[in-house]
C-alpha cells in the first residue's frame, strides 16, 4: 500500500475543499441572486472544467504557471518560484479543476431559499452578512454538505490535470490515481487493485450521501413538495 500517495491525496483534497468553500460561497451567492447580464458568462467560466478535457486544462495551466506565463512571472516576482511540478502548483490546479463541484451545489441551494425570509430579515434591520449567516446559510446546509463531499471526492480522483501540472514525483505530486496508473503500467494488478478499492468506496459513499441529502424534491420555498393525491 502506497501510504505516501494516500496521505498526499488526502491532504490535497482537504486543502482544496477548504479553499473552495471559502472562495466558492460568495461566488455562488452572487450567482444565485445577481441579475447582471454577464452572469451567464461567469457561470460558463465556472462550469468550463466540467466539459474541458483534463489534459487540455492541465496544458493551459502548465503554460500559465511556466516562466513565460503570467502566473509564473507573478510567482517569480513574489519570490515563490515556479509552481509546475510542486505541491503548491498541484493545489492551484486542483482548485481550478474542482471549482464547479463546489460552486454549483451552493448556487442551487442558495437559489432555493425562500426570498420572503431574506426580505423579512432585511426589514428587521439585519445586515446582508447577518441575513446570510442566520437565514441563507442554515437553510442551505444540504448544499454545503453536497459541495464538500463532491469537491473532496473529485479531488481524490483527479488524474489528467494532476499528471500534466504535478507530474509523478513521490511525496510531492504522486497522488493515488497516479500511483494506480504506475502499478498498471508495471503489470502489478494486485497493488493497483488495493489502491483502487478505496477510490471505489469513496465514489459510492459520495453518491449515497449526495442522493440522500437531496432527498425529496422541494418547491421554491425550500419546503418538501407534497405528493399528488392518489385516485384511491
């Protein structure tokens, strides 16, 4: 068992999840309530990693982080150095690649909150931040849970972007998915199976939690929709 790859993957997934919950929450809130014309353009940018091949995204991130890229020049100016083939570069790439898995569930959850509750909070003198913390966020708990689970699981299973940006450096960028690939290339199927099984379990748990949290369909007020009465 490659415990080094497992630990690195868990650390990467945890950090990506924390960062995306912090960055994705205000972005999702804006997408849920904004009436700006260019809102659709922002949504398209957020959703781009869902349709873009991972190797293509990884290639452009590699160029951006390189010595001739804007991000690479910025990090060198700041004295950080170049990000490709480092854990920090892998973290940045993973945050971008998993962005829609955090933002989209939160956007749906925020949009399902009854607007009258938010407006009532405003009429009682609560600030936008207080309204979010006391009304919107508690009523969107399911969205936060779904975003957390999906982001963590998606980061654990990354391959294309990880390989392009991080390479295959033990202890630095070799994640579980890369380790499995190495085992298969070496025809060591027993070791590959031992590493692949946890990913299978994680994927199943993610689906089970996601569908359980979704539960029964809800109406615009966020309350469960009553089933249509049967003819009997």
